[in-house]
C-alpha cells in the first residue's frame, strides 16, 4: 500500500510541476511575442489558465495526502501528519470529521464528473488537447482527496482501522448527496436514467431540504473538529444546491470558472516566488542587509524582523510560510541580540506574520479586488490597481506601528555598535538582486507594463535564474524539489478558493446580500456604529476562516452594506482585508497562533499571551484606518 501511494505521489508531483512550469513560461512567452514580434502565442492564456486548473486539483490531492489542508482545529500538524487522538472522545470527533470530509469530497467528485460531458464540447480544444481533458482534473482531484482522506484517517493511532472504516462511510453518504449527478451520468450513458435513480434523487432533495439546518450544522461542526475547511464550505454549498432543486454541477462549474478566470493565476505564481526565496539563502541575506542598515541602534533588530516578515508575506500570502520559514531564525536573532526576551521575540515575530498582506503583490488584495469588482459591477470604477494604491498608506502605517512597538519594547544595551556604511554595502551586495524583486514587480504593475500573471511569472523566472545561475544555490534538481515542496501549500490555497466560490455563487444568486443589507440597515442607523459592528464581525471571521474563503463568502454579504452606508469601495476593501489580517492573531483559533505554536514548539496558551501586546497595536491601527478614510483614498 505504501509503495502504491509513493508511486501515486510521484506521478501527481510530476504532473503538478510540469503544469506549474507551463503557468510560468507561457505568459512570459506571450508577452515577449506581443512586444517584439507583434503577435501572440496562440491560445496561450487559455492553456495557462487550464494548466492552473490541473495545478490546483493535483496539488489539492497532494495536500490531502500530506494532511496539509487548512482547518479550524489544531489536530493536524502544519507539516502534515496526524498527532493522534488524545482520548477516545477526541478519536470519535476526529473520525466524525473524517467521514464528513469524505462525504463532501465524494459528492464533489460526482458533481464535477457529471459536469465534464455536459459542460464541455467534444470539439472544444486548446492546441490539440480537448478542454474536457483538463476538466477531468476536477473529479480526479476530488476522488484522490477522498481516497487519501480515508487512507490517512487515524494513521499511527490505536484506533486506525475503526477510523478508516468510519471515514469510508463518507463514500456512501457523498454518493447519496450527489445522486442527481449520478442520475445525469446514467442518463448520458444509457440514454435515460433508471427510474429508481429518479425516485431516489427526488427523495434526497426533499430530505436535504427538510434537514438543511442540521446538515449545515454538521458541516460547520466538522470544521471545528478537524475536517478541512474547504470540505465544509463545499459541503454546505452542495446541501444548499440540492435543497433548492438546482443542478449541483453548478458548484464545480463556478470553481472551474474562477480558476480559469485569469487573474487568480497570479496567486500561485507569487507564492512560488516566495517559496524560492524562502528555500534559499535569500532570507539570511535579507536579514543581513536589514541588520547592517538598522540593527545598530536600540530596537533595530525588531525593525529587521518586521521588515523581513513583511517582505516575504507580500509574496507567499497568508499561508504561514513566513512564520514557518523565518520564525525560528528571526526569533533567535532577536534573543541573541540581548534586547529581547524569548517572550517578546516570539510575540513580535508571530505578530508580524501577516503584516505584508496589504502591500503589492499580495494575493489577498488580488482575490478581494477580483471578487469585489464582480459584485460592484464596474459601476464604482473599482479595480485592483486602485485597491493596491489605497492599501499603500495603511500597509505602511501597520508596518511602522509594529516596528515602533518593537523598538519601545527593546531593552537598553550600552554595547551598541556604531553604524558602518562599508559594512552595509558589503551586506547589500550579495542581496541586491533579490531586493530588486518587489521594486521591479511594483514598477511593472503600476505602469501597466505587464499583467499580474505576467509579473508573477517574471518573478518566478527571475528568482530561479538569480538563485540557480547567479548564486548557484539551486540546480535544476533543487528547483524541481522546491516546486514539489510548494505544491501542497498551493493546493491548500487554491482548493479553498474553488470551494468558497460555489457557496459565494449561491449566496449572490439567492439575493441574500440585498436582504441582509436591508435588515442590518434597519437596525443600525449611523455609519460610526456600523463600522464598530463591522470590525467586530470581521475579527471573528478572520479568527475562524482563512482569508480567501472569507473574501469569497463574506464579502458578498458586506459590500452591499458598505454601499448602503456610503463607504468608499477602496476604503471598505482596506478595512476588510486589514481586519482579516488582524484576525489571524485573534484568540482562540487565529491561524497564525497555531503556526507560531508549531514553529516555536510552545503551547498555544503561551503564544497567545506573547502576542497580545502586538495584537493591541494592530487593533489600534485598524481603528485608525477604519475611521480616517483619507488614509485609504488619498492615493487611489
């Protein structure tokens, strides 16, 4: 069995790496051809977007194999693998979560499998490849996820066999939930669906409709007990579609539309660029430069840590790569400087793990901008470029505030060294090429020289050349190894987007945002009170959900409210993203608290206590940005 899984992993990784290579190289080739040969690569954008579809679902399967999917429970290690049940009660809860996750994944398998023959013409091709071949990545991905979830259920625990058996119940439950898709497939295969499938489909629709609230509660409870967050979101979406009598193929269809939409492609590209930087000596070189520039005065080490975290977070996004890759290095450097206790060092580094989310090329801003542009409908003149411009001042204030907090908390040291321009130049020389990455990316973006996808692809290729050819830290084998290592994290992010999109579509299609906006505006009259309530709600959302699902599921509910209270679209977008970033630190289940607990090998309660002073600083910045809109609108 282990040999079979190893071979499967190898195949999936190579499919993912080759597809990711296409996502990197094709946009660059298309841009070069367009600028220098007055032509374009035929269907380059279509092939890139469909290659990303393959990356998304192959990588999501690998994330299931490693148990790396985001969840609201700390029962899974950030590096993969189960920690094991601490008690029979905990084991039962975990088994329940496994079964619910497999139910959702199995239902999505059938729904996406039924979509392939009905949603894609046999004659539609990209180059010589039928589009339906790319689309098969969806059912294949969900099928592997379900099987890997069963295989990994309870691994290494005394109750491994029972947990696997309970998880396998999800295969039957998911097939029952998606029986309408099975009926559609049978109709295509045999010319008409068997009568018993028609009857069963009608009965399931009625049963799900009658038990909709308990079903939603089951999916929510499973998320808190360790089920991957994407499976709970997709399960809720499917339950809603089934109860309303809609084609459940709409859920995977919306996931397909989102991932092949174009701009989403930039997210895995920038994340891959961040991985390349984190897996080489770039982090050490960056810290060395910052140390020479600002580390010579009291508290300078804190500025180094904050700026290093901000730099990496802008590329890697809010997936914890910054804390896991640099947390130990930065915390040790802070303690060794003599200016900080272990407690202060841990708190500062953990608190800085998401502060780069407002700065370009942040994936969170990209996803929010794309989603909000769709909701606003273009009538507000809203776009991603304006959102990035509006985020510059609030993002800068947040970084400055964290730096200031670190400086204030530093202990006085009489042996501080003198600044040395020569030492700074020596440190700058080996890191100069990496430091150019955000500068070049920002110039290309704000001048309109290239699209976000092209910029992301350029960053990956540029860093690969710098680290491989110039620095000689990565050969081709090492580059492939970094790509393979990044795939599960990319998959955990992209599958969240795919799952949340189906739920978002249902919410919008059912006109829930308008009804919700009317109800809230009848209860809260002043804009001031609305912003207070908004901040409180979003802090809870940021604590409980990952940033991407929050953007896709919650933003459609709140944007109409922001319009009703006259909030500028860019200002509201900054409030929304900043709240979610702060929510990562909000007890009891802020995502970065768990990641810091793992990185520093400290109990969660200890990390929470360490982070509280820095959480207070960020909440103060949040209130400032919320109530002074000019900070967000001055540059847009």
